[in-house]
C-alpha cells in the first residue's frame, strides 16, 4: 500500500494511493492526483546524509567519510509532489539530489543493525536541493545551503517496506526537462539503512514519522527557473518539481 497526505476541498487528508496512482479518499471516492495539493507524506524530523555514495564523494574530489555525515533539514524546506522550489536570486549554482528516504515506523532507541529493519515503516523519495554558492565545507553543510524554503520536495507517498524487496538494490534517476542527468544505485551506499538506524538511535530516540534521506549518487548539475526536475527511486515513486525564480514566487504570495 501507498500512503499520502493531501489538501483537497479545504481539507487536510490522509489517503491511500492505488496501483494506477489514483487517490482513494476517506469517503470512498477516487480522484486524480491532478485535482489535489500534494503535501509531504510524513511530519517527523528529516535527517540527511552527506557524501554517502562513494562515486559522489569522488565526483566532488572528497575522501569518502569514515562515519556518517548527518544533518537535519528544517521543516520550512519541505514541500510536496508537483510543487515549486525557489532558486534564490543572484546565486551561481543550485543542484538537485535524488535520494531514497527511509521512514521510521516505531520508536527506536539503541537498536542493533540486526534488528534495525524491523523499525522501518516504508520508503519515500526526496530531492535535496543545495545552493552550492554558500557551501563552506562539504563535511558541514550549512543552513543557507540546505534549509531554504521549498528546497526539499518529498513524496509523493510512503510505500510499505514489504513492497520493496531490497532497498539496497534500487536505481535512482533524475531528469531535467526530460533529459536524464543522474543515475545511480542504492547498492553503492557507503552506510546502509541498518547502519544508519543503529547509528542514530544509539544517541537519540527515533520517532514514528522520522525520515532518513540516505544521500545521492554522482551526476549533479545546475538548474534554473523554468526547469522541470523529476527524481525517481525504482519501485518507490517519481517526484515532480518545478523551479521558479524568487521574484515569481514572491509575486504569487501577494
């Protein structure tokens, strides 16, 4: 099963998604995804990983980390499927990052690697945009790089973990205006899902709805206003997003 959060007819709803990607409303009716506002599918803390693919670290001419490089994404950065992301004015380089996201299903405290997958509820997809201009240190991505408004599209839904036979053997892809620009596989994760859950839960309690964005492979490139960016994780979902200028975004808020 796939679960999503939407806004439809002045209501915030938790819904199921069928195999044809139709939305099953609580009243039993079905609507198309074109008729709703898609919201981030979970409300917990979003943990993100830096340099968690060896090919990405090599692409950036960095040594792969010896322990996870984890940071937290602010809630204001999250947005939903088919929404817009704002490229700030006067920046030189903003890039996408296709990522598999693990969603925690029950409280996890000091969980072993052997038991870690029992704490997974399911998976979703995110596009962890970064503003490269302000990157001071890849080992310490700062707020101006990673926590700007609208720069973490996530969704469209959460898929049950039982539907994904092996989360460590999934293809990730990114298209910009229909051009394939990024492709990798979760088989190349430096720190896999059980390790990450065990690592984080050793010093803090993970709660239901918390999410772990597991990093991105190589293949980054600049995006600009007007671009359509689609990130996909095999078997999990395809997340569509559009880039707008800061001026356009602010005009639409008025």
